[in-house]
C-alpha cells in the first residue's frame, strides 16, 4: 500500500466510544458475546483462562487485550482465579473526502480481531480506569475526552502488536509486572511473585530494582496509589470503598499509605481536585523540614515544619495539640496550660498514666478535632502542634507563636527542643541518659531470659491484623532499644507494619505476643480481636500479653515510653 494512503488510514480516522463497562469473571465463570454489533476492546487481568474467539482457541494468562470486530463472537472462561476486565465498544469512522466509504475496504488494522498478551500493561490498565470514570460522569466534555483517551489506547496497543511484543519469552520482571497489573488489588507476597517468576525472592528483588528502580512490593503500592488517586479525582466513591477497591481493608492504613505518596490525606486530596490547589497550600513545604535547633547571636533558634522560632524567654502558658507533648512538658516539670485529650468526642479524657498531673490543664478537644476556641480562650504564649493541624496553622499562629513538628519525630529530639524552650536542657539530657542506661541493662536481662525466643507486636484492626516492625515507634522500643528478637516474619522494612488476614496469624510464629487491645476505649473486645485471641491460643502455647493500644500507640513522651518499658519488663521477667 502506498505510504500516502497508509498514512491516511490513520490520520483521517475518528474514534467514537459507544459504551464502557467493567466487571469480574469469577473462577470457572464465563463472559461471552455471540455476535458483536460493533467493535470491542477487552482489557483483562487475572489468573489463567481460556478465550475462544471466532472458533480459535487461545490460552490466556496475566494481562491481555482482546480486540474483536463487528460480527465476532467470543467466550472467555476464567480458570482458578478471577479475571477482572474493562469492556469498551466503539466505532471507527474514516473522515476522508469519501465520507461514506468504509475504512475497512482499505484493510485497516482495526478491522481485524486479535488477542495480544501485554508486556507493559500498567499504562493501558490505568487509561482504561480513567476512561471508565469519565464515561460514568455522562458529561459532554468528559465523553469527548474519552474518545481521545481511547484513541491513545488503541495507538499504544497497535504499536505493541506491530512491534511483535509478547511473542518472545518474557523475562522474570516482565512476568511479574504483568501479574501485578492484574492482581495489585489482591493480597500479594514477594515469595509468591518470586515463585511465579521461577526465581528466589532475593533474585527478583534485585532484578526488579535494576529495571524498575523500585522493588516488586513498592511497585504494587505505586499501582494501588495511582488507581486510588484517579478514583479520588474522577469518582464520588467513598474513601472506604476506594481503599477496599485498591487492596486495603484497613482504611487507616490506606490513608497513611496515600499520604506517604501524595503528601496529604485522601480526603484533602479529593477536596483539592475539586476546588483547586488552594486546599493543599497548608501542606506546602512541610515534607523537607525536620525538628532541630541552632545557636544564633540572639539566642537559641528552634527549626520546625513552618519555619524558625527564636527563644528569648521561657513561655509560661503552653498549649499542645498532641498528648505526647503534654507528656514531654510534664517530664520537665512544666504543666501545659491546655492539651487535647484521648478517646471519643463524647468521653474525652487525659491518658490515665499522666491524668493526675494534668488537673490544672484545660481540655482543648481531641488530636483530630482540636477546639480552637478553647485554645484561644487560654491566651497561650506558645502553641505546639503536628502536621495534622496544618489547615489550622494560620489561625493558631495568630493566637500565639506556633511550632509544628512531625508527629513521628523522635521523642528524644522533641524532649531536647522542649528543654531548650523551657530552660530545662540539663533535665532533658538526664532523662534521655537514664532511658538509655535503663534499656541497655534491661536488654541484657531480657536476652538471658528469652534465650532467642521471638516477640511480636500485633494490633487487630477491623478484618486485619497489623504486625508492627522496628520502623514503628513502639516497635523501635521493643526491637532496637530493648533488643527483643523479632520473628522471622518481621523482616527489615521501611513500612511500620504488615497487614495480614486474621487466619494468617499463625505464619508470624512468634513465642510471645504483645496484643494491642482497644478494649478500654470500646468497652468490649472487637470481633477481630476475639478471633485473634482464639487463633493464638490454639497455637503451640505462645505467651499473649494484652496491653492498652491507646497508650502503646499514641503516647510517645518519655513517661509513656518508660511506661511501655515497665510493662515489657513486668511480663517478660515475671
């Protein structure tokens, strides 16, 4: 065919989307079309299956595309695993001078049915999700954009087909990438991905990082977050539903994972997509500033997430919007003028282990929902908050100079800074030195008693159990400061916890479990916690110690940390 005519086949072609839908073919289920009335593009991902199109039988696996032209028939049968699909029907119209001339008379590539295993599925998969979201809105401009997106998708697909991709044997990274694209909403483990690629987990990790610049599980998270981001921007689905649809049954963990990638919580991200970037302005510049101090000619300067604070005199009335900061001040023998409490909005209270020392302290709401009017009535001369309070920062700073620290900042760093602010540096250093001395001695005693027996830190949450790592602040106390042996299940990781179904808890295989219980807050044991206890008691006699989650998770001042150490010592050396 002459180049000019060949070019015209594409440049004069218009794509019109007719319908978009998605669904799941369950194990052993069937999706079929008997006689298509228009062209169809089917993008699917999942386990192995069988596709019969126009009488030709094809085994499919991982992620594939099926392009079927008008008049075709096909039957897709899922194997042992579900197959997720997006189905797009469309028509292509040749816009050349012969307006009524059907483009198929020129043997156009889009006039052929074919099945193609995708080597690079992530981009097409993401575009398909965006097409479905925009199509669902039913708006004229959105539908116009759908046609452009579909045209781009067809271009990418045809380029793959013309280059013959997928014909040669794919290497381990290609196989795993394709599998992840079709399964990232499900529970995935590195060991399972390595078995799929026919290599060891370490080999897969190394090869994957060489080619993708990130590990396989990080790639899973990236696809999940990109999918969640698109749903936040293009749909009205509740955040709990978005979390579940992207593979997170724990909405709290989903929110933390999303914020880690995009810098803000999902709800705020959605709001910013609606009203513009103005809603995000409160968070701009927060990610690169850590708590620190330095000496200037005028005196000490505290560096925080919103700038710098020059210490000229010790403040007399300090309001704190996180209970851990009340703990820090009390450790320095300074009572805050006001502090947020813990618990539900109907029953806010100060933590029991410092409650008696906060009798003269005013309650100022909760950490998530501070009472700004109450803070203002205190007439403080200094306010201390975390990045969670960024949307309130301007108002707080008008009330009094406001310091903003990362909530997960080291308690020792914060205590030293509070020592500088209150003129109690010597006491702060003494508290830190005493803690290191105590944990160093205690770690030796614990090592002798445990004799290599492992200790796990777990928290039942909804339908999942969090298995905390040394990257978690309480995990760091157990595994780093006290040197407790972690189970093999808890590998080195930058994440603070693994999230597993309750029935997989035996895989942790620890000898001792610190079970973070919410019974004190809820006045009852949750169904997940009950199941956790039943499963653990059925194991080969592990030791289980139920401890208060509110204290072990939320109270990170020196008093709270030493309280945790007290409990560890009390049960393991009993």
